[in-house]
C-alpha cells in the first residue's frame, strides 16, 4: 500500500508543537471530554489501558502511553485502548486497528476519536481555488480524512464487534487565514503528506485563498469559519468461542 503520510514528519510536527500546545488545545480538550463521557457510560473498570495520542497528556498512572503507528503492547495484555487525535494520520488504518484488537484482551474496549472527512473543508476549497487561479493546478496540501460512513466498516474489517461510529461537527472562527493556519500549526496539524510540494509557497497564494475564504465561508461578523468533524468510534473485542459474545449477551437480556 502506497503510504499517504510521512510518519517522521508527523512526529516532527507534533514535537514542534509540544512546547506551546496548551495555547492551541481547544479541540484536544474537547476530544478528551468526549472520551471521558463515553467511559462514564460504561459500568466497568479497565486496569490496563493504553493511551494512543500524539501529544503527551496528564494521565492516570495505570495508563500506558504510545503515539507510534506500531502498537507496542503484548498480545491480549490490555483491557482498553483510548486513541485520541491519532488515527487520521495513520497510513494503514485497518492494520493499526488489527494491532489494537490483538493487544486487547477478550471483551476489551476500543474508544477512538479523531477528525473526520468534513474537517477543514473550507480551507481545502480556498487553497484549491487559489492554486487553480494562480497556477492552473492543485497540489496536495490537506490530507484525505475518514468518512464516518466508512468508519464502522473499518472496525468490522479489523475484527471488532459492536462497532459504533458517531459524528459531531464543531465550528471555530478566526480573524483571518493566517491566524487559522497558525492555530493548526500549534496543534501539530500541518501538511505531512508524502506527496506534498516541497517548494516555497508564495504569499500570493494565501492572499487569493483568504479572499475566497472570506467570500464563501465568513460568518456575520466577518470571521472565517473552520469546520472540524469529530468521529468517535466505540468497539469491543470478541469473547472466546466457548463464551457468549457481548452482542449475544445483550440479545439475551
């Protein structure tokens, strides 16, 4: 499979953002809140939990931390895996999900949240318009993201049961395109595509993009809207063949 992302560059961007990340952590905090809300709905404890997240967080001592595409955990060693803001920059999503399933014990929990397909659609359109206007072509600048309609299928392909994929849309606003892109950089969310253009991007591109953005996607106060679609995945690993699955238990309740 042809890789979409440059993993070293993904890590470089997050490392660069780490020092000032708390100044740009609105979405991070929201994603953590959503994960905590889901956990609060489950009447179980998970003694051994792996947190997959690109930015180190203050987490309980029983959380192990990992942010790589390779899951460094022994087979069937974990009760739960929490993946926060990580799956959208993984080259082989199904492969990563399979690694997670293998690392989880029977009837183990996967909770994941990440930006989905509608995220940054305004910026994507503005940059595409600007490049087409200036040079007559489009270069890769914003990564393709997972559609919520496909997310549940990915979980099933990876061998999880009871897959649920939910979507929530958040809108942030910015004074101009430069403030918006500064915030994305502060989140570690800048271009890490393998096929990205490596040449210098001139100011003209952003001026044209800003004009289009403001014309098409400004709010009543003239601020630029930025959409973030948050996809939350919930799934479980099957029980052993000798035991009823969680689904069978629910059906018999």
